[in-house]
């Protein structure tokens, strides 16, 4: 039996992780520390809130007293908590630096003080910058960092802090840098759920710029399996990249797949909107290091999209109010 602290457990990936961990390790106890910002939804864990091995604590990872209290109760920390929406980081960068950099440092200090046995940090491939559309290049664990948004810069800083605490304080750490995720409980501010909920509502999908932005789309369940494996079998002090088997596909092509799933007309259901400042052209991940631990993705994009669309069709109770709030943000950024 182990006691596990999950930070940001009411977020998209964190809530899916908690649900999976409780199922896979029924003797473990989980403390979920979440501030419940725009990205954290208590409703995402409605189905496990009464589980005897689950405890929710509302709080900020920048609160050193609270963090010390919860870290003192656990052996493992799985750190998801982060401001993560690139568009929001363009509008207000300061909170990204505070949460993603200072908050990580506060957690790391507590982990050192209370001799945590494993600190796992979840990060993003966006720390590596952008790849040319025409190249066959992929990000690897030794790729130089080149963040291009306030969000990715703050995540890059947090990655460096985690490595520094491993080297300086011998804190047992691992890091995973993942591709863009999709799947259930994904806030409708994000690309896939925004497109899906638009189509459910009979509205056109909104495509930034020319839509030719390539991403390595990773189903959230595949990501969680990767995190689980790294926590159990990863080498302490190491970083692992988590990607997918999807052939390179741009946002416009994904939109076309979704429109086809809904039986709509591409001509009527694509709307091009103002591009994001500093929008990275292409991400691609070489996950061969993780494969050597025995991991590979289970989901292809078509299967994943079908299941994700069906989840949003069946769970309007979860996303409807969030959708209204998300569209208010896009009114501010001009991407409506």
C-alpha cells in the first residue's frame, strides 16, 4: 500500500489518472490537491468522491504550509497542477509563472523535507519549441529547450527545477513530456472539445490561421498508462517522452474528420479565425525510450475520436456550463 499525492487532480489528465490509479491499485490512498481554477472541475471525479481511499483537499500548490501538510502524509507525488492553456498565457502570463514555477518549487522543497520516495513531474513537448513543417525531425529527450509561449516557458522552468532538485538534493524524480492529449473530461476551451461541442450545437468549428499546425495527438488513457509505467519502472533522474502512433496530421485535417463523423458539410462547418501569437507550427515525438520500458499507445486517432465524440454526446451535464465560459474567453482574444 502507498499514499499518493496528486496535484491538479481535478484537471483533465489528473482526474483521468486518479480514476485509473484507484482502479489499478485499490489498496493505495490518494490525496488530490487542487485549487479548482478554470481548468479544475470537482465534477470530473464525481464517480470516485465517496471512495474510502480518495481524499480531496482544496488548495494552492504555492501555499507552503498546506503543501507541507499533505506532502508529509505521502510517499509519492504525481505533479499535474499547472496553468496550461496557451491562449490564457498570452492574455495573462504572470499566473503561469507563479503556479508553474513557484508552485513546483514549493512542492519540491516539501518533497525534500519529508523525504518523498518518488516525485513524478508531468510536462509537455511544447518546451522544445517548434519543428519545421517540411522536416522529418522529432523531439527527443536530449532536444534543446526552446519555449515560445509564456506557458511553455513556465513549464520549461519547472522541468529544470525538478532536475536541479534531483542533482542538488538527491530527490528521486522522473519527468514525462507528453504530446497534446484528448479524451473525456477535457475542458471545452481546448481544441478537440471545442470543435466537438460546437458540432453538437450545430455551429462551425473554429480553426486558427490556416489550420496547418501539426500535433502528435495522444489519447489521455495512453498517457496515463505511460505515467503509471514510468512511476513503476522508470529510472530515477530520467525523462521520458510520450507520443502516439498517429501519422502527422494538422488541425484542419482533424476538423474534417470530426465534421465527417457528424455528417456535416465541410464547406458550412469550418470557420477560420484569428491566429494565436507565436503559434508553433509542428510538434512530433520520438517515444522510443519509453517503448524500451514496454509501452506503446493503444488508440489510433479514428477510434479515439469516435469514443471521445460519444462521451461528449452522453455527458452534456459536465460540459455545458464550461462551454459558455470558454466562449467568453474567445470573445476576448478575437478567436470567436
